[in-house]
């Protein structure tokens, strides 16, 4: 569910709007009736990616980068 609030309302009732966001709502903040910002719940980033963590989970064939067969290539070019 999305709710719209003016800048004035957002400044006056920020705590209430944050409580709504914590319940899953999004709040669009508008100035002169035009949307200028969106208040959403903060999501922690999943963390730094580490190369090599999928090692051994899949196998790439030796012809991975071989040209596609002509009939299949034609399907991509339509």
C-alpha cells in the first residue's frame, strides 16, 4: 500500500509515517502536489560478494563459447 504525504505533513508527523513504513507501507512525499521522494523501509545490503564461493557447484563445458548452430542463431535474429 502506498500513502502520499506533503512535505509539511512529513515534517510534522515523521514518526507516524516511519511507523507505517515499518508495517510495510511506502510513503510518497510530495511538494506542490508532485512526488519528490519515497520513504521505504531500510534493507541491509546482502554483503560484499566474494569471488570463488560457487567453485565446484557447476561445470562449464569446453564448448561453452562455441558459435551457435545456424537454426538456433536464426531464432535470435528474428
